[in-house]
């Protein structure tokens, strides 16, 4: 990441313009063109610097539900299980961790019942236990890079 990439990440975490030309508006504040901004975001995604670019929704506020899930996945099955887990549109994030519980992901769905069904389907399709870790308290933290 160079200084401009850090500035982009810092600027866009706090919100994205809602307008007819959101990329142009966001780019202007950074001294870029819309095309330059889009290219830099694409490159950061391709390089794995960004795992995703898009809105973060609080499913609970929309009447839905979300939960954190942890699984112990044998190393030789990790890619296979990740493919199964990621095949569910309700899976918002999926991360590998250096821990006995080495796969962590978030399920966000329209209801608690749908989250429960996805958990059951994940377990049925993988043959592994999916530990449901529902949110007790929400904390908001921001990641800011020094330029």
C-alpha cells in the first residue's frame, strides 16, 4: 500500500457518497479521478489488501439476524470446507485463523431461523461441528492507516 491507498481506505471506511456519481465524488475529495479510484480499489482487491469492497449491513436493524461461527477444520480439508461454507450467500466473511478453531465466518440472514438452517446445512455438508457464537454486545472499531 502506498500513501494514496492508505488515504483511500481511511476515507471510504467512514462512508461512501450517495449521489448520481459516487466514485467521482469520493475521488474528488482524494484528488483522483473516478477511474483512478476504481482502478486502485480493484488492484487492492486483486492483491488481497482488501477482502471486499461494499456496504456493511447490520442485519439486526433490518429485522434479520447474524452470528459468528467457528469450526475446527482438518488442514487437508480446509479448502474443500471453505468452498462449501462460501457457497452460502448468507456467509458474509470467512477467515482462516491460527488456532484449533481455524475457520471463522459470519452468517447474516433474514431471520434467526434461516441462520439456524444455514448452520445445520453447513454441518450436514461438511460433517463438522459449527460453533454458533452469537453477538452479546456490539463494539465499533475503526481501522485507520498513518499516511
